[in-house]
C-alpha cells in the first residue's frame, strides 16, 4: 500500500473514532454498553498502527520489509496502549473498577488486534505477491 493510501485510511479511521467518541460521551455508551470500549480500543490500535506504519514506510522507503513492519507496528501500538493505560491510572479514570486487571488486559489485546489488522491491510499486496512466487 502506498503512503498516500495509508494517509487516507488514517484520516477515515480518525474520523470514525472521533464520531464514535462524541456519540459515546453524549449518550454514556462507555457505561451502558459493556463492549463499546472493546471496539474503541480495536479502532485505536488500528489507527495508531497506521500512523506508525506511515512513518516507517516514509523513513525506510523502498527497503520496507513485511516482518519488520509487523514488528514495528505491534511493538509501537503496545507501547502507546500501555502509556494510555498508565494515563488512565494517573488521571483516576480507573477508580472504582472491580475488574481493572481484566479490563486493562482486554484493552491491550484489542489494541494489538487492531494493529495486526492495520498491518495486514498495509502489507497484504506484498504478502499476496510473496505467496504466488513461492
């Protein structure tokens, strides 16, 4: 996938996240729909991975390797996810949560799933090319 396409996908996913976040806050969806947070973490991981991959492809250029791309996007997304969870603790957003450890684990898993999906989309054409040449 070309970097221009990644930028368009980043913009579309950021718009989707923004619209869903606005609706969620207005209608208390995080507190009334238990799985809404799961979707948002998946989309957040997807978006963060696209940003990381865009920078990766912009700086590495023609020499981009799929395996490095997967590694960079997943490690980067996990790092951002962990920093987000630390932010939630520091700001007190986790106070009163009984299942905090489970929720945090699920959040990080969904961030990673979003990153895997974004990375697959970015590199799928080269993956298909590699499969047909073997």
